[in-house]
C-alpha cells in the first residue's frame, strides 16, 4: 500500500462504517413511508450542498497554500486587492447567503408539508409516555394496548402524544421525525407506512435511567389484518379455561400485579402499568427490549430490576408452581 494510503485510510473508516449503517431498523434514511421520505430527501440535499461547500472550501484552501508557496519563491507578493475583495464578497457573503436562504426556505416548505393533514377521517392513536413504557389508546376503536402500535399499511395515521410524567420523545425513524411528549400538552404527527412491516421506535428525549431501553414497535398490517387485530383487542379476557389458568388468575389477583395492571374481564383494573388484557399477543416485553418468550417473561416477573434497573415494576416472590400458572395465564391472554 502506498504511504498516503496507510495514512488516509483510517480516516475513512468512520465514513465506511456510517455507509454500512444506511440500512436496517431505526434508520431515518431507510424510509418506510412518505413522511420519512421527505425528511430523508431534505437530509440528502443538505448533505449534498454541505459536501459541495466543504470540497470547494478545501480546494481554495489548498490552492491558496500552493499558490502562496510558489509566489513566495518568486516575489513574496500578495493577491491584488481587487481580486481579494471579490473573493471575500462572493465566496464569503453572496454564495453563503444564497445557500443558507435556499436551505431555510426548503426546510420550511418540507416542515409545513409534514404537518399538513392529508385527510380529516384518519385513524387516531393516542400515545402516552411513561417512565419507561408507552401507553397506547385507539380512542375511536375502544382499544388500549402498550409498547406496540398497530396501524393499517397504505394510509396516514394521526398520532397524538403526551406524557404522564416527565418529557419523552416519540420517534420512529423509518416513518417520521421525532415529536416531544410534554406534560400538560398534546403534540401530534402523522405516520404512514407504505407496506406492511415492523418499525422500531425509541424514546428520543432523556427521561431517566432506562431512557435507552424505552422502545416500542409500530406494526403496519394489511387493512384486513388490522381490522382483525382490532376486533380481537376489543374483546375482554376470556375466563380461565382450565385449572392451571384458574390458578394463574388467582396468583395474578393475589400478588402485586393487580396494583398496577388491568386485565379487562377480571377484577384487575389499575391504569398505572401497561394494560395486559391481550398481553399474550404482544411480541416483546419490557417496552420493546426482549422477545415475549416464557423464559424472558419468567425472568422479568421474578426480577424486573435486574433486566431494566429503575423501572417501576417490583420483583415477585412466587413458588415454581405459581410462576408456571401465572405464565400460562398471561399467555392465554391472546
Ligand atoms: Cu422516555 Cu427517554
């Protein structure tokens, strides 16, 4: 490898790594719908202009260095004053004003377009931030869930956000920019997924110890599938169908679970923690951080603080039989 290569290649690594990260989950440039696409377009235009300005500035800098060295060998003279003034006026004032003004107008136009309501009868979803999970209501469909937002693919959906405690920020990079969840205030943004798919979202405002583990998923479904999901979620929990599930429900009622959780159709009706009426149908636990498997759930129930220190769920002290019955009951909540 030539010597310049050995010197410069390491400097390129960050750029190569950044390029390698251009696909995949939670990537604002891997767009899943028109809102994210507009934001990505703005980003690329800014990157392009920024790159042109950077290269032109560096070109001038090197030209200046080389020209100065050559000239100093000849006569140590300076640039003619008129020439120097033109360079400053055009390169330092006129061109930057045009570029900054263009970017300002362009970003305002994009910002306005993102806020415009595309329809008046869109599906509305209310999302409430909690330390450290997401409460999700479908006010017109009578559905309440948590940490998992189902939407129909191919249509715009209005998401209204607020918070029950501190400031959080709702962000699904593949679908839209972020929007802050502020106490006493409701903000809103539109999301629209072109195709069915799962998009990871993340709290984007530091909100406490488990801010980094405050995740969720947006699941875009074909409209018929979404209707089916809604119909299922509207149902209350079925009564326990066998003695094990009956014992599980008794454990649920007899332990700390009822102080925070709701299971519609039972006596558990506290709104403090996530609604568990259809817990078994969810894909993750702990606000999007672990797959919803019996092993993970058992660990979570016994010692949630070991998995997510600082979350508000207390540990439980259950016998093996009670734990198994509780797991079976929770997974019967489909
Ligand atoms: Cu919620 Cu950060």
